[in-house]
C-alpha cells in the first residue's frame, strides 16, 4: 500500500463493510482529522468505522448510510491535506523508558510508571494507528532508531476542538458525541460503555473533576472480576495505566470518562461501567470539556 495511492483523492471508490485497501485507510485518516474517530486506524472496515461514517454524514447533512459514496467522499476530500506523510523518528520517541507491562494488577502496582512497552507502541499511539498498520506501511524499518524515516497517518496538524457544552454517550451505538456551547455537533469518538455486570448508569450527569495523567487507585471490591487475594493498590500514571492518560470524573460516584491502555478494544469490548475511549480521544476531550459540562448517558 503506497503513500501515493492512499493520498490520491481522485481514486476513491465506494467504501462499505466489504471494502479493503487504500481507500479504506484514506477514509479512516480523513474521518479522524474531522474528529469522527474510528479508534485505531488500521485499514480495516469495522463497526467503529461504520459508526464514524454515520456520525460524519449526520453532521454534514448527508444520508446516513454508514458507507462512503460520492457525496461523502466529496465532503471528506474537502480536507486537502495528504492522508499519509513521512515522519522522522525523534530522539524523544525512542528515549523510553520502555518496559513490558504485566497483566496482573498487583504486579502493575510495583512499577514506577506505566509507560509504553516499546517505541512502536508509542509511535502507533502518537499517530492514532495500530502497530500492525505501521509495520505494513514501513516494511524493514527500525522503529527503535532516531533518524529513521517512516510513513504515518497525518493526524497531528488538525484544529483543536472548540469548547464543549454537552457530551452524549450512546450505549447502543458505542459512541461518545460532543456538542459545542451553541448545541452544534462537533465530534464523535468510539467508546466502550459498560457491561452486563457494570451497566452504563443511564441518566444525566456532569463533569466533576478532570485529571491529566492520573494515578489509579485500584480497589478490588469495585471489580466483579478481581483476582481473589488482590488488595487495594496505587497504580502509577502513564499511557498503560488502567484509565490511560486522562480521567474525567462524573457526578455519579465511581464513574468517569477515561483513556485506555488497549485502544484496539475500544467500542468492541466491555468496560467496568465507565466510558472508555482511546488515549488520543480523551486527550482531545480534556482540552475541550470543562468541569460542569453536562454528560448524557443514554440507551
């Protein structure tokens, strides 16, 4: 999959659930740039992409098909920036520290930071992509070497979100939709929204507290699937912290909107009742959503 093929705005066939190839990747990147995220950019058409397309179509007043035809392509291609760009790996990208992250919560509590496990993981999160996609785009490249030039999704130069006035989380659609202070829809992100054991607390709440790079205080009594014998523990901050890079606490006790150490599962796996989004999406949210913002959790 070449950079020129993905960047060719005049070669955009219809994209639907059975589609694969450069057009799918181009659409994912353009949706992300428009703040209608697909979760991890991976070049595959899944449920998160269908929801992102539908949300983008709704915002632009187009027929909400969940597939991309001529009109939706025309709207997406109003963004003339290249979808893929070259990037030179920086010293900071490979400086670390990097350390394998254990799955056991008690072992995590022994770590000084919940950092990235590898430079590739950090680069993938930086560019909102799956590690597998970066590998496919960059065969033979050394992701551990500063100065290496790689191909990445062009997602870092977008306009920041304006001040938000309301957040709506849909349990059925697995989405978090953001509205500005005038009531206009401005963004949509995929979200994991609870489970049978910890259902989403349907109702209207508000943002009570915002924490960037939070420490996580693990209490096994709040987790139905906690390992027997686990004790309360302090889990250090970092992108692989259980709540990721930010925590937006709700007025509903023990509930919030937060990031994740596993972006590939967003919108596809269950949560412990909270609203989980990717680290890059929750970072965008904390810059847009002030305390006191209304949060509507709906079926």
